[in-house]
C-alpha cells in the first residue's frame, strides 16, 4: 500500500513539474486559426454583405419597385429598413435573385409586368422573414 501511495505522489509531483515548467505564453501563442486569416475572413464577409445590401437596396429603390410596392400598399421604407436585418445567407440569396432579375429585364427576357411581380415577391419575402424573427 505504501508503494502505491509513493507512486501516486511521484506521479502528482511530475504532473506539477511539467505543468509549471512549460511557459504559459508558449501555449497561448498556439492558435488553430491565425489572427491575420481570421481578419481576412471577417473583412471578406463584411465586404460581401455590403455588396449584397447595395444590390438589394438598389433593386428595391428603383422607381418601378417603389411604384409597385406603393400600388400593393407596401411601405418601401419599411422594406428598405427590413433588408438590413436579414441574415448573410438570406441577403446573398435575394441579391442574387435581384441581380438576375435586373439582368434579365435589361436583356429583354422579362416584361415590365414580370419585373413588378418579382419586386413584389422580394418585398413580401423580406417582410415575412423579418416578421418571423
């Protein structure tokens, strides 16, 4: 029994020596992700979100969009304000759809009526997403 206690004491002392012998700042400097990579990712995400906000807001602020929303009794300012509270994924999805609709309309693939329906669908979708939260 005495040998077991002595062995346990020796093991505890060795653990303490190893714990205090390794400099703590050495452990603190080891990161899974380096800070510069993290900063680059944050910057890229912020830039993408800003581009998506600009795209969706630009699409919803056209005179056609504002007229369509007003004719459907949707407050354009409320929709514009609600766009900011969308998640990054939701915003990216809507920005992609808005860009495609604008490109299709410019190419003549969409009629003015089709564009109005798309605008109203996006506006209603934005308001629903925000209301559900």
